[in-house]
């Protein structure tokens, strides 16, 4: 029962995407040794490439890979005297060596993701560990995605794994009383991965796909929690607009985006996922943000957008997760629904508070509202201030264009 | 009188347990303690990279990685606990009165 080379390659690639996290999670569950787990998972995928052309592609690649990785771990621990205690643990499962387990393999990925995102780990380590162990990105790929030297990223991963072992971070899904706080950390990590990919046009694009994949897994593993669905919906709705966000390296604002380029299938899926979350009737910041994105996605243009609804949603978001950036977005929605002066008053209030000092979108928003109100001279000064603070070329080009149009 | 000695350094050297054991000065110090019969409890702590800081504010437990950065806090006591894992240690730390206005730094003992 041989299989052609290209079919094996495709099957292994698919398995890598779908099963890597599961294989690593199961191996960590068995051995508590993160490095061993990664090495053995790597070996199992190499073994698949070597033997599947001869033996055929197994009917359950995940089970095959988990068994292969587990056998590899058993071999390695047998050679290591200190591995004996771990081996006894493994022996229980090694009895059915060579065959896929009878029942379903328990999904350990949830334990893995909560451990990777434990609040006792530095935030950037949570992100790196999640991408390495769950998504299967190499250290070099993660380093490239975060514009860090590979040695720095390798250090970060080593330190994080060491802390998990030395500080005694448990490998488990937290109990109910800790769940809201711990889940918030998991969601923040996934959203950061998405945004890192989203802010970049080409080189780091794969990160958004990884984040969406991980959000799908999380939502499937926690079917009774609305916020993972809310996050997934938010990612899908943002991803749908990606192609229209820049034009030749220049930022295009929502108002001027070519809405015919928005991905309708992603929008439909995002809205359906959001509805599923909202039906649970337990609100949360990701559901609210997804609802705002859905309002934009549903509107044919800026003028017919439901701005009063968006302003109300931002007010709700500000209550759940207070932030000056949310207040700034609310001010824009108020300007669009109640008129520019009402919005400008909110922006000016924010400026006086000093909470957004140095943030380029504050003067950029002021400039935009002043322009709409016909206050050209003031708008020009505000655009110049924004230009001075803008973090990237795409934004600077956009602001320069605006300034020239005045 | 009972005293707690807080052994401090900047972690640049961080000798291994074996190196420490083989160090003549350290051997002499341990022998001296034994001769005096004064040691109630002693523990070497893992470096601060393994530390976790817990604060309780308005009933909410705030967990941060690493030692408490604002060093205006001074050590006002030491409690040694032996519990299941970091989550249990966090739970215990969060319940301490001082966690409500100060912080409790959790440092695993180097065993």
C-alpha cells in the first residue's frame, strides 16, 4: 500500500498544521519534559516522511504521529537513567505500542495553551511559547516574525521552559474560579499574534493565519465559553478587510477602502461565529469588538454605517475594558452620529487628560475632524503633529497625502 | 531571639549547588552553624527569573512575572510553604493581609 511522494508530502504538511500541537501536548502530558516532547514530535514527522511512501498514509495520521513520538520518547528515556521514573509513567501507555490507541486521544492542547499563557511568564515568552509548542513554528520563524535575533528568541524559549519547571507552573486547565483571568491571558496572546501579522503586509502575514487557526482550536475545545468565539469572529472580520487596508504601501482608512475587495465569505463566517457567541448571553470585550467590526462589515459605505450603534458599543467596551484608545474610537463614532463638534469635544477632553500623549492617532483624529468641520488651518497643524509621531512609513505617506489635499 | 537572614546578591555569579558545596568558605560557614546549633530552617532560592509576584487589589488577584520591580517594598517577613504547585502558592500568597497593600514574592526553593 504505497503512496506517491507528493501525496505524502501534502499529508505530512496537513498533519503538521493540524496535529503538531496535539502531539507535543500529549508528550508533555506524559513526560513533563518540554524539550523532549518537541524533539520527539519532530522525529515523528520525519519518520512519517520516511515511511508513509512505503507503508501508505495512515487513516488517522494524528494517532500514528502521537504513537511514533511516544515510542521515540520511550526509547530516549530508556537510554537515560534519570528517565526511569518517567518511563514507568509512559509504560502504561506503551502497552499498545505500534497501534493507534483504541479510543480517542484526550486532547491535551487546552492544558498546553493555558500553561504557555500562565501569568507568571513574561508576556513575550507566552507568545513565543504558544507559537513554538502549539503552532509548531521554528525558533527562527518566530524570531523573524517578531524582528528579534534568533539567539534572543531561543533564550526566551529556554528561560520560559525553565521557569515552568522550576517555579512549578502546573500543566492543566485552570479550575473554574481562575478561568476568567487565565482565559483573558490566552485570548490576549492569540490577539497579539494576530495583530503582529495584521499590521504587516507581507512578511509576517502567516501570523494571522496561525492566530486564526489557534482561535479555532480554542473555540472548539471550549464550546461553552463565548469569548474565544468572540475573538475568532473579530479576527475573521478584520482579516476580511486586509486586502483593502493599504494601496501601494499607503494606509487606506476605512472610509476610503474599496469595499468590493472585502472578503464576503470571511465576513459571513465572522458574523455567524459572533452570533453563536452572543447567543450564550455572556458579553465580553472581544464580542463587543467583533460586533463593532460586524457593523462596519455590514455597511455598504461610511455614510450608511450604523454609527449610533458603534458609539454605544464603544461605550460598552470602555466600561468592560477601560482604555484611552477605546475612548478615542468612541469620539470618532460620536462625531459620525451626532456631528463633528460633539466628537471633537470628546477628543479635546482626551488630549487634555494627557492619557494619549505621544500617540499619533490622537492628533490624526483631531486633524480629520477639524478638516470635516472646515477648520483648515487647525487641521494642518494637527496633521503635522501626527506626522511627527507616526510610527511607520505607511502612516506617514497617508498623513502626507491628507496634508496635501487640504 | 529568632532572626531571618536574607542572603542577597546581584545573581551575576549564581554558582551551582555542587560548586557551593565544594566551596571551602561555604563549608566552613555551614560547619559553624552546625557547631552553634542555631539553624532552624535554611533554603536557597532559585534566581529571580523563577520568581512570581502576587498582589491583591479590591478582591482581584494580580499575578506578575519576576520580582516586584518597584523596590520601595522591603521584606517584612518570610513564610516557607510546601504545596502542590505555583497556582496553590499564588492562592496562598493572595490571601496574605500584606498582599492587599504590598506584595508577596514567591520564590521556589532550590532543591
